C-alpha cells in the first residue's frame, strides 16, 4: 500500500480559483491526492482576486478535503507573491509535513527555509517566469531569477512541463529535471445560452482567445491581424489583467474601431464552459508559455486551435492544430483568413481534437508520477 503523506503546497494565489493556470494545476493535483488518502494543505494568499473582489470565494478552511490556510499578503504589485511565499514557507518549515511542493520560480526563492528544517522539497517550474514582460527588469526579475537558482540548489526534485524547459535547466545548470506535463479532463459541452444573452454569440460565430491580458500572450498581434481579415465572425478576448491594467487599456484602444472585437473580462463557471463549447476556433498567439492549460482545455472541448510555433504549444498540438510563426502578424492574418474560409479543414481538426488531447494528457497519470517523486510509490 502507499504510504499516507502529509503534503503542503504554496506558490498559487488561492484555491478554489481560476486566476491562472497554476491554480488549476494545484486544485487538480490536490483533490486527487486527497482521494489517495493523503493529508493535503494549501497555503492561499490573503486578499482579493486579481480580477476584482466580486470573484472572491470567501473564507473557508476545507475545500474538497483539502485543508486551506491563508497567509499574510501585501497587496501591491511585486510584493503579493513575495510576502505570501515567505509566510507560507515559514509555516511549512515549522509544520508537520513530509513533503513541500512549491509552484513557480518566484516562490521557490524560499525553498531553502523548509529544506533547512528537513522537509522534502519539490518545485514545479510552470515556465521561465523572469522572461515575462512584467518581470523583465528591477527587483521582480532578480527575485524570480534567484528563485530559479534556489530551486536548482535546494529542491530534491524539479518538475518541468515542457521538453524545452527541461533542456534549459540541463544546459544552464546541468540539473536533471522530471518532465511531467499537465493533464486535462474531458468536459461536457454547453449550449450557447449565457453568451448569447450577454454578448450575442452563437455556435461557430466567433474566434476565441482566453487567458490573462499580458504582453507575452501575443494578444496585440491577434487584434492587429484580425482587423485585417474579411469575416463576419467576432473575435472574443476573454480574461482579466494580471498587474497589467495599462496593457489591457492599450488592447482596448487598438480594438475600439472594430465592432467585431469583444472583451468579456474575467470569466469562469458556465460562461467559460459555453465560450469553449461554441467557438469556431480557439487561438493562442503567445510568445512565451509554460504549458498552456487553456490550450489543453480548448482541445478537450473539440476546438480547432491556431497557435504560435513556440515549442510549448507545438509539443502539445503536434499535427492536430493550425500553426503560425511567432510574433508574425502577417502569417497570423493569413492563417486566420484561411481558417475562416476553409470550414472543412477546421471541422476535421475539431473532430480529432478531443480524443487526441484527452488520450495524451491525464491528470490521474500526472498525480501518479508526482506522488512517485514524493516517495509514495507502492
């Protein structure tokens, strides 16, 4: 039998929440680890949801068997993650845990603290975060870069989500890592009801982008390209900003003269499910990703996807999606126009998407491999 473990996690904002991909990963892992009779504690940030207090989940101590604890958080740009991670690492260092699982490079800055108290430390690198636009300079960049180095130095195991990041750690640090990509669940599709009422959207009437409104997602290229194509389909940009309100305003300024472009703001629940279920195509034009959960989710709903040719996207889709050259507006425009004009090609990719992605990525398999790193193999 498996040994029952006392596991703590931090590095996410809070669960339950869809504030970002990390929060989805943590919830999927933890619910299954509880199912496996482990004791799991998640250290949530205090404070409000990044997209506004209306999305706050309220205070609770248990969620689906997961113990939830809030830690003090300074709600200022660049300080929220640092402060919450410090206090979480302190709690984990003194807490009665067998394994500490840290998510993301910034929070891994504090990996040394629980390690000093004899804890087994696992770090999941969700992406090379210091390369992201909002952290390219100043304290944030240095802190995250040092977090990466501390993960290399102190973590018992490092999990990476893509082969390209695995190669990066090997070449940069000579550090071996474990490649365990994210999983996906097969969803039930929803009819276009709420999105029809609120945004006038019907099945196959729109191109969907869903994610945080941050520069590395390439939304600026998408808007520029879409404005040049001939189609009666709408472009739906769904998501909230993440310390990037000025960039979100720039995007809306770019789009203001094209009535086909709709910004929904942050979405979750049935609205999110309806958007995935009824899109004509889903597009992810990113310059930088870790492993894009939204792409896995979009394909699980049977979407034809159009993605940039970065390895983190192409490793996922293989030959089951449309691909354009990263940052190349002209190529993106051509691929968008072709997709709008070639219904049969789009439909063929839709037909293949769900079975392909759900067969390739399994949360149960992810949890089994992760628990193996914890030391809980049979």
